[in-house]
């Protein structure tokens, strides 16, 4: 029984880790809730956890949405990889991205020292589930150079997002960004980090072949999702900022708990029946007889004799009317 419980415990841990282990590597943010909306700066301190940012215009109040996020790492040996998972904004015009845009940079105190180009337009989400060990390029073809940005000169990286929200729209404007912290250098014997191809930059080993692009170091195929014999499902967008826990994982967990309870009850019933069948007939009959007698003849904790008396009952004495007065012996003090 204990072996069965231990095996089921291992199964539960594996199932729960499908979600818990993912949470240890990734943290998701809804920009509609994180940002103030008026362009005020919001700071986030990260270590080695990947940050995924989601934005949808249908959840944004007002006509204009301005967001400023400053990301900070504690180590000077750490930088930022940025990958555009998906983007559906207004297209660029001759003057550039003016209506909607995403921009990166860094600052010194309150002075912006560097600004990247503005990103806008459409970038469809590329599914990596079709990749296998014999295919090194996802389908459709991924133009990685148009989707990546990196920052390693500073321990801080700023992200500016501007979004115009029309009153009536057919499709929502969306942005999905994945920011992965990387080490600027690591050795081949590092137990936690692995190099992104031929680049000296390294990300956590668990991020390789997880279905999500994290290495933003080349214009070719992503180095962390190549030659994968098995690939994860990547990051899933939370439906709302109030509901972050997937329903399926919770349902599977409750199902496994119910299965454990049913198996435990079944094992107890099986052992009891097996014990009853394994007793000797004489012992079982004697036990049943004792139980029967105790139930039938025990009254008020006093055992009533069951067997009949061995001698017949004595006759009753004659009545006083049949006794002759002459036979009665008279006693007096004189006869003494």
C-alpha cells in the first residue's frame, strides 16, 4: 500500500510540475494592469526569471494608452534579450511609427542616454510545435532579426509603449513581449546556464526546447529551439489578469487525488476480504458461535446460563391443612 501511495505521489509531482515548473521560469504581466496608463514609470526587478508582457487594446480604458516599464537586474554580468512574440499595431508611415509603437532604451538618472528604433506593424505568432530533431527552421519562416532586441551595456532597460485606442474597431491591437535575462559569459561546465549557439551569451538550460524563443542573438533560426527531439508548448497568455491559474492543471490535480482515495479504499476492502477467506473454518465457526451467544444471552452485562439443570426439581411441600396435629411435636421447658 505504501508503495502505491509513493508511486502516486511521484505522478502527482510530475503533473503539478508541468505548471509549477513553468512558473519558476516565467512570470507573466498584463500591461493593462501593470502600467499606470499616463506614461508614469513602473519598475520591475528580475534575476533569472523570464518576463512575458501582454497587452490588448480591448482591455484598455480611454483613447490613448502610454506605458513606461523599467527593468532592472542585480548583476552587472546580466543583460536582456527581447523577443516580439506577437504584435498587431498600426503600420508604419513615411514618417515612421507615430500612432502606435514599442521602443527600448536606457537612461542615466533622469536623462535618456539611448533610444532604439520604434517597432510597429504586424508580427504574427510563429508556432514552434512543428519543429523536431530533423528540422531546424520553424514553419512559417521566422524573420528573427525583425523581432529581437538586446541590452547589455546597462543593468537597466526601459520599455516605452504607446497605443491609440479607437472608439470603434474590428480587431484589437495586441503586443506580446518576452524578456529573457542572460549572462554575458559562462563556461562549458556551468550547471545552470548554456550558451546560445556560438555566442558567448548564456541563458538557463531549462529554457532550451521549451517551445519559446529566448536566445535573441542571430538573424537565423533561434539557437535555443533547434535540433529538439521534444518541444514544450511555450508561454500561454492569461485570459484576464484576475485569472492566472489554468483550469486544466487544477482539474487534473483533483482527479489524481480522487484516484488515490478510491485506490486506498479498494485496497482496504480487498485486504479485509482476503483475511476473512484465509481463516480456518473451525476458528471462524468458533468465532461466530461466541459472537452469537454473546448477542443472544448477554443481558445487562450478566450472562444467563444456557444449559438445562442436571437434576429434576424438588416437589413442593404439602399445605398446612394436610398436616395432622398429632404429628406436631409439642415443646415445653419441662421436656428439656
